[in-house]
DNA sequence: ATAGAGTCTGAAGCAGCTACAGGGTCAAGA
DNA sequence: TCTTGACCCTGTAGCTGCTTCAGACTCTAT
C-alpha cells in the first residue's frame, strides 16, 4: 500500500509517517519503480502500535523500548509492566501539577468586572509590589 | 544588578533571562563598561511577573499580552479577566484529557506478573491482531 | 496530451528553553 | 603584580514531536 493509504488506515499524517521512518521508529518500506514507499501489513500493525502508544502519552523513546520488548517473545514481561507503571506515575504527576495550577488560577479569577486596569487584582497578584511602580 | 543576581533573585536561569531579552519579553538593560548587562528594579519586577505567569501556565505570547495590558492603566480589565478564564478552560481541558488517559492506562496495567512477553496482555492491547503475526 | 492527485527529498519552523564553545571581565588572594 | 576562579559575553546548536514548506517527480483518468 502507498503512504497515503497507510496514512488513512492509521489516521496518521503522511509527514508523520515519513518522520517515524527517519527516526527509525517505523522500518523503511520497499520502494516501487517510481520510488514510492510500499507498505505491507507489518508496517500497518507496527504503525498502529506506535500510534496507540503515543495516544497513551508514551514518549517516542518509550515506544521504541516497547517495540523492542514486543520483539522478544521469550522474555519476561516485567519490563513492559514497569513502563506502564512509570507512565501512570508520570500522568498522575502531571494531573496533580495541573490541579494545583487550576486552584491558583481560580483564586486569581475573581474578576474585576469593568474596573480599570490600574485597579486590576489579577495583575496585582501577578506583579507583586506593583503599588510602588511610580516611585521608581 | 548583574544577570547573575537577577537570576538568583527570580530563580530564573541566566540563559533564560537572555532568551527573554532576545524574544523581546524582557527589555534589554543598560550595559556596563565591560559590556555586562545591568538590571534595575523594573527589570526585577517585570521578570518576576513573567515567571509567575509562566508558572501559571500562560504561554509566552499571552504573557506578552498581559504585560501590554498592565501598561495601560486606564483601560478596562475585562481583557485580563478573559485571558485568565481562557487559561482555566485550557487547563481543565488538559486535566480531562490526562484523566481519560489515566483511566485507559489503568485498564492496561493489569500486569502479567512474570509471564513471558508472548502472553503479555499489555502488548496485546497495544498491538491489535498480534496473534496473526506469524502468518504474514 | 494534460490535468489533478499523490508522492518524493531536504530543509526550516514551532515552543520554550538549555547547553555548549570559545572567548572577555572582574575581584580577591599570594 | 600576577593569577586564579567566578562570572559574563556572543552565537549557534540541541531538545521533543512533529508540521510546513518549496520544488520536483509519478501516476491515473480523460
């Protein structure tokens, strides 16, 4: 199949597919006489795997590790488990950080309802000691 | 004050300060005879503002807009309010996306406890139709 | 023959810094 | 006075994960 077909089959932009090839995440396919990339079912499956892992927030280097592990069927899958656990930990960390941020913004978002910027409490909160602005 | 002093005072790396100057977020300071940057209290305050806004997740272009608004004291601060509201909306969107992701990862993280990768349910979930791998 | 859709390469751009390399400056101690 | 070491300078390249270009080629249909 051509890159366009693979693109539609995996909801991945053509440029992204070429990018994955360039960084060695997706193997380079055979070429047609006209130098077009020619993908097979293995490419389709591997790209599906990559996209799914990326959707789950795994970094490209982690996807690479997952692909490598998937290629060693005899190996114990503890490493795979660990990568997922690490990913969950990371996501939790991000959620907590965003929630802290959310709380702070909430306290900020009291709103000044039409008042002038000179009295804006939001800008005051962002810019401490703004009151002595004129004295400098 | 030198860039190093400003750096410590605002917990901002020296390179970041120079970066902010390059992109026009922080005004270029005066220079000493030895060509060292020489900052004053206004720089300190503005950099504090920038850092605080960045900590709250505002994009650089939004910080630029906030700074510009802060410089028009006569203006009504509805625009400032709106930027904060937009930011909260954006944060909420991210939190929701991460929580969905978290749920998906949880379902994945059943763990294969020592089994071989050939039976790994995680990789199965990531790589649909992996069973017909040998038939291709 | 030709139009239009698809494909090719290589390079540059995005955010928001961070990290060099290869120099110059300055204050303190021997 | 000299030297050491901390600091500072510029300019450029690197990071992640793509995306977007420019300019050329190929293939299919009419």
